[in-house]
């Protein structure tokens, strides 16, 4: 087992396109929970409608990729309104229950037989990234057959193009978040997180601000789903299971909720640890140190690791790696 190779591969995953996509989705979740105090346990639902907005537009109706992005974002707005209108006037736990249920219902609907003409059911949709690769060829930025980097820490030209676009979107959404949170709108939203009754007493429309935060965070989550469709070139409903949302929660709490850079740091650290854990376990298994484990067991141990990490974070470091304990403290009592 080559520990240096494992470290290099783990570092690659920390800056790779998957880490960027999850960072983007976690920025949306940070807008919901970190700043507005909205308990959204269905962020994967926004990713799903974004991904299928691209998939159905490109694979079924043969529309341009940019139109697919716009369709995915429009679906996210509709989903946010459907979730927010009946719940945001009620207690926070109603939104949490509604979002986790809605995300799972959407997954089941998209894989159902009656939706097959649009979604292709459980088999999903393919050939979604051709136009995205053509953009790279048209701009002449990266040679698809080339390698960029050094040694084990290198990427293909296609991956470099994808990483450039996705991390660019992460930087753009982080800058937008910073600008919004440091504006009068952001101060009202943070006030709602702390004490919405006090904000309401000042004459602010709390429901409207909550809805705006829900829509904005959902749009960012849908954008992450769009980039996932482009990255994989294919999507299927079962990729959007509830565990994706809980990965996002671990990322957000690991980096620090209520911090602009929290989701980015959290995603990089999370995927480094996930890849490192997987490679070490499989390496120990191949050398005979873990004879009681087989292939599927390693994935189960990884999920247990995520759960244990979430519990430890809430108990010992609720503010995350770069969070402020005074500003964001998860109440575990």
C-alpha cells in the first residue's frame, strides 16, 4: 500500500469536479440554514430538478445546453415556491419534514413508469455533455487528450475544463453570497435566523425574506445538479438519494455554517477524507489485514464514517473548521 499515492489521489479528489459540485450545492444549503436558519433536508431535490432540466432538454427535446440550464433553474424556482408557500409561515420543523419528503417523492416520480417518455425511468438519460466539451474545443483552452499537473496530481484536459467552469461557478456564488449577506437584505435574513419575532416587530415581511432565501439557495443547488449532469454525461434518479443531502450537511457543518468559505473548505476536506478512507481500507483489505470485510463492506464503513463525523462535529466542533461559535452554534441539548 503506497501511502503517498493514496495522499496524492485524495488531494486530487479534494480539488476535483465532484468536490466543486458538492461545494456549490452546499453554498445553497448555507444560504438556507447558515444565514436564514431554514432547516432544508431536501437539497438533493433541487439538484435533481436541475440535473433533469438539463437532461430532458438536451436528451429528449434536443435543445441547447444553455436552455437546459435555464429550464433546470426555472424548475428549482417552482419547487421552492411549492415547498415554501405552505410551510414558511409555520415552525421550522414543518419545512424540514416537507423538504426531505418532497426530495424522495421527486426521485420516485422521476423513476416511475409513467414518466419514462421524459426521464427514461430507472435507466436515466445519457449523452448530456457533448455540447459542453465542444465549448472547450471552440475556446481552445485545454487539449482533451493532454494532461495538466504533475505526477499523480494531474488531470485530463476534459477534467480541467470542467473544473475551471465548476470552481468558477463556486467562486461566483461565494462572491454573490458575500455581497448579499453584507447588504441590508442579508442583515435582515440573519436577524430572522436569530429571532424572527423581533424582525417582524420592526415591520419586515419575514415570510417574503424567507421565501427569497429559499429560492436563492434552491437555485444554487439546481445549478450544482446541472453541473453534475454535465460532469457525468448521464443521470439516473437513484443518484439523488437522501444520503446526498446528508453529505451536504456534513460538508456544511465541517467547514462552518454561516461562513462564505465554509462550504468550500468543508467540501475539499470531506472528499479528501472520503477518498483517503476508501483507499486505506481497500489497501488494508488487499493485503489481508481485514479478512472479515468484502467489497460492499467498505462502502458501508464509509457511510458509518460520515455519520460518526457528523455526530462528532455537532458535539465537539459545532461551528466547524472556520466557523464562529458565537454566531452559529448547533443546539444539541
